[in-house]
């Protein structure tokens, strides 16, 4: 088993790259654009009024939804949240973690790229924290096994299904990341 990574420190160290994919510790800009396109495609088939974006980065997902949707972005890296607010002042951005937010009902919870940067033993509690928002839909991405060399966590499709259930849609990017949209039973 590999040593746990301090991802908070990693993101602080990436501030030198600014509001780019490298600032989010994503080395390839196209990987980030592919993830956002898959999310946009998944969301385009839904009717929703509110979206909570966990690990929102620079708020790029907010650019891909209707201006009428109540969007709230959450990230634990202060400089990233400050940049998101500067880029998207009409949306709400919160510096913090999902576990610290008060319960509220939202239509969609998005967590794109978040699971891959968590220590695996923390993922089940993270999924439970999501449930306090009573989402109709969960848009979440994982790294598939052997997709990357290095520090990111990866999962088999069986492990993913065990964590969050059966996918309503299942889209894979060329680099091995999988983005899934789940309809949650309430």
C-alpha cells in the first residue's frame, strides 16, 4: 500500500501555474476539457435548479450549465476558490470541505476528479457526506485501474459500483478516467 498523499499541500504547491489545468494538478489541458465535456453532456439531459460542485476548482463546470441554475462551488484550496470567485462572481464559492457544510437539498452534486485525490479509506465517508444534500443526481468521476502511473487512486468498475451503485449513464474518456451520472433513490 502506498503512503497517503497530502493533496491539500500538493494543490498549494501548484499555485505557480495559476488558473490552468496544471494549477489543478492536471498535467494535460485536454484531459480537463474532456472531463468538462462529459459532465456537460451528462447534465444536458437533466432538469435541475441547483448544483453543488465539490472540488470545484476554478468553477469551470459553472460555465457549462444554465445561468438560471443555483450553482455553489466548494474547494479546500483558498487560492483556487479566490480565483473561481474572480472568474465567476455571479456564483457562490465556499472555501472548505463537504463535511463542514450544513445539510441542504440540492438537485445535483458533482464531484469531478475528487475521488482520485482522496485516500481510499476516506471515500466511503465522503459518499455518505454527499447524502446529506439529498441529491436527485450525483455526477462523479473516478480513475479506472491502471489508467495513470503515479499518485492518483484508481478503481475497478466493480469497486465503483460497490461504492455508489449502478450508473444511469457510464461514459469513459480516452485517458481511462470514467465519469458517471447516478440517479439516486430518495
